């Protein structure tokens, strides 16, 4: 096992080294092509030609990654997937409360597209089509640029530079993804495509995760999805992005099944990865919430409070989520605050109505249904027929420092 991992690490290092060298070569060729077009050809043609060349390059920087990501989105949609997020250049389109919303993003963040299957089945083939979509989109854009440059050149050499100056960057991005390699920003489309074909561990895990999300979209909860999709792939390296995703999915399954020890083990492993460079701030905030939940389940309120503070340090407010309401409902229930716990559960239900994945809604409702105040449980068992008086004595003395979000109690 140790020898196998050592060999795997050497192969990974080799691929990254090749990817670095290959990307540098392409970058040099890109620079050479743009310098030839702008500083030599366009400069000789005059100021209008120079302006067209510079404008063409800047437009290509925007439209080339856009066509690449839209290729993923188009083929993903054809394979029965819905868009969750796509980012290109400094633009971002993401789904919020069931609607696609436009926003700006840092141009230095990697371009990416995230889609969620609307159903399960034939996921390997669908993943191949979705992955190939980026290359096809980039190829179509390159052909459009070349055709426009050639046709426009018949009428005006100056105007043709608007398209010719965009060709080098389009070629650069296409060739960058057309070769199986691993860069600092991750794997190329060709590398992922090859991994799916060869059933490599990370790509096989990716297909399994897509199948799980497909079945969640169909309405199955985490525990209702076959166990093979959670474990049906070889051991993943901890630096693989799919390692964290599969740990999170297993955690949800164990939690729903009531296997608290196994769920805690998955959560602790995720906690070991809790670094800003590995997980997004939103993921760190969600992880902190689940640590709070697990600590309360185990009766460790002090650790729960510390985890809540760590979540606040991420700078991401997760208060408008069902998970946050679930955590507070459990906290109130553990303290015997019946009415507050019920309010938090009602607030969680309101947020769940906006959750697009029916299986996630079902899973959260299962967890919420298990939350009951100790006083309520004791009252049900010992004083039958008098449950309305349980907890009433101390109703006016409850700590109301934090309440469910206004307008979300359902009352």
C-alpha cells in the first residue's frame, strides 16, 4: 500500500511538472503571437489598426473563457443537469433561491462551472459529455474567430485585426485544456475526461458524487441512496478535492442514519482539512456549524460555543440557512427551551422551502424531527395528558439573546 501511494505521488508530481512546463511554453507562444500582431503588423498599419488589435485581445480575454464555460453549461443541460454556478473572467452567474443571478467576481479566481444532475442514471456517460463540453465550446469560438478574421480581411485588413488579435488567446486556452495535464489551478478537461474513461479514483468518485446529487434531486435522502455510491471507488489522496466532498456526503449519510460515531469521524477528518487554501470560506462556515451540531449532540456545549466563534471568523454569515436553524433548535432543546426550539424548527422549515434538492429537504426534516426537549420527553413519559404544562413555569425567564430570523417562524 505504501509503495503504491509513493508511486502515485511520483506520477502526480510528474504530471504537475509537465503541466507547468507545457503552460509556460504556451504562454510564451501566446505572448509572441500578440506581440507580432500588435507591435509589428498593427503598428505598421497605423493607430486605427493598433486600437483594433488591442480591443480584439481584450475582448478575447472575456469571450474565450465564456465560450469554454458555456460549452460545459450547454452540454450539461443537454445531459439533464441544472446550472449551479459559472464563472468566467470577472463575471459570475450563480443560482440563489432557485433563480440565476449575475454578479462580479475576481478575475484572478479560476474559471469554473458547477452543475447538478436533475436525476440519476447513466452518470459516467453524462459526465463525459459534460466534461467535453468545454473543449467543444472553446473550439467553436476559435473557429468563429478564424472565420470572422478571414471574411473581414477580404474587405478591411484593419478591421480584421479585431479578430486576428483574439486568435492567440483562444488557441492558448484551447490547447491548455486539450492536453491531459495538472496545473496549479487543477486538472485540465482532457485529464478529467481521460480519468473518467480509465475509471481513475478521483474521477470515479466524481461520477459517484454526481449520481448521489442526481438521486437527491429525485427526492431520495442521503440514507436512501445505495451505499455503493459512497464507497464504490479506490482510496483517494487527501489533497484530492473529491476527498473532502465524499467525506461530507458520507457524514450526511451517517448523521441521517443515526451513526453518530462514524459521522463524527468524517467530520474530524474534514476538520483536518479546514484551511482557507483548501476549502472555500462558505465551506469552512458550514463545517463549523456541523461541529457545533455534533458537540451539542455529545453534550459538549463549551466546544460548541468555540466552534460557533470559529465559524464567525470565516466572515460568511450562514444564519439564513436551515442548518443554522437546526443547530440552534438543538441547542435550545438541550437547554429545555421548548418554545424557542419550536420557533427555530419552524424557521428551518421556511428555509427548506427554498432548497432546490428535495432529498436534502427530506434529510434535514429527518434531523429536525429528532430534536425534542428533555422536559418534553420526560413529560410525555411520566405525565400523560399534561404535555401542555411542560416547560410553562420557566417560560418568562428564558434567555432570548438570539431568536430565529424575523419573518421566518411561520407564525
